[in-house]
């Protein structure tokens, strides 16, 4: 086997003959493709445009998230205000009750209930006035009110 490895098989002779005829010893390198300076600048412009668009998209999403948080806080504030309005409406209804007003008038202000109810009738012309003293419970006269 060692003898076979040392044997030339005649290829070196053929290679030398080919090199003499063509004048070449190596295979020519493939032509290099060069990128022109304008093409590189064009690619840079595109990369810059894409980067700006991506930054704009991120900024848009951040703005949307901020508005969404603001919207959610306004919704919660609205529900809190609606609950407070309902509580205050109930409190106003309680404060306006006739029993409470009467209790404040008697106990806090020292007022006494009227014995008689006086009605004043005013005519459309405003010339005649009639006073009617009525006992609403009929206690003073011994008879019930009409």
C-alpha cells in the first residue's frame, strides 16, 4: 500500500502539461461583488426609517397605556361619586322629614305647636281678605273641624 501512495499515477505529468498550455497555475478567484457607497447609504436610510417607525409604535403604545390607566381611574372615581351621591340623597331625605323638622323646632328652638290654624283667603283683585280661624282638632269649640 505504501508503494501505491508513492506512485504518481501519471497525474503530475498531465497537470504540468495543462499548466504549460494555459499559462495558469491556480484556478481564478470568483469576481468580488462590491457594494457601492450609494447602496450602503440607502440601506442605512431604510434602517433608520424602520427604527423611527418602531420607536413611534412603542411611544404610541405607551400613550395608549397611560390613557387606559387614566380611563380606569375615572371609572372608579365615577362609581365612588355615584355611591356618595346616593348616600347624600338619603341623608337629605332624612334631614327634610317633617318629624325631624318638628323635633328641631320644639327641642332646639323652643317653639310650640300652634293651637289654631289660620287661613287667609286672597281674592284675585286683592281687595277683599277673609280670615278664618279654625280649630283643626275641634278642641276649643267642642266640635270637629269642617
